[in-house]
């Protein structure tokens, strides 16, 4: 063997480990791509941590519920409560019991107003209280307008790809989590 042309055993092992991390079987994402995706998820978490601080006692989920109620009520105006708890849970893609609990907390804090439905006594519709409208204005409208300028260098395609990718990764990982939980 020529000097300098032979690879040591440790170099061969390192090369083999690197190749297996970048290569994958058909239908399998390369491990390096998985690592990059998980790193991007950590960056996304950091992005949410850079959002403006909420008032004392406010949970980030409240802002999501406020925005959902606003969007559901928007076609009929904010004074007419058409949003129901089930509508909000469907809008946000979460369970109805979790939204029911949040709405109760939010009503106690003066963020939403619950209205008895005239046609179905069991049903409740929701409108935003003045404080809820203020929270939405500051933490959704104004902040999103700021981000619209800040992130102006990104394209709509980049945003859509990111959303689709993260949504699909979440769906796949939730399905896997449920399968693994059932097998325990």
C-alpha cells in the first residue's frame, strides 16, 4: 500500500457512519434530513418565545381562541355570536373539552362573553368582550402587521412549504405516538 492512500480503521468507521446518516432506504428520510427538520422545529419554538409578552394571567392559547372566535363571527359581525365551542375546536383542530375549559377561564377573565342560544338551550355562542377585542388587536393584528414587514424577504411559497411540511410532520408523529401509546 502506498503511504497516505490507506484509510485507518477509525476513518473507515467515520466514513461508514457518515454515509449511513446521509443515505436512506427507499421511503425513508435520511437521518441528516430528520436532524435538520428537528432543528427547524426548535427554531420555530424559539420564534414563538420571541413573541410579545402577554398580560399577567394570559395564556398563549387564549389568543388562539380569541382569534378563532373573531374569524368565526366575522361574517355576521363581532356583535353577533355565531361561534360555538365546537366551531372553535374545529377551527383550531383541538378537542372540544379542552376548548370548553379554556372558554370558561376566558369568560371569567372578561375576554369572551357566553350567550345562551335561543333555539338550543344547551348550546352557547361566543362573542369577544372589549378586552378580548383589545388582545386580538394588539397580539394578532398589530403583531402580524409588524411580522409582515419584518419577514417581507420571504416568499409566499416558502411560507406555504414550511406550513405544509410542519403540518404533515406533526400529523405523522401524532399518529406514531398514538400507535406507540396503544402498544404500551
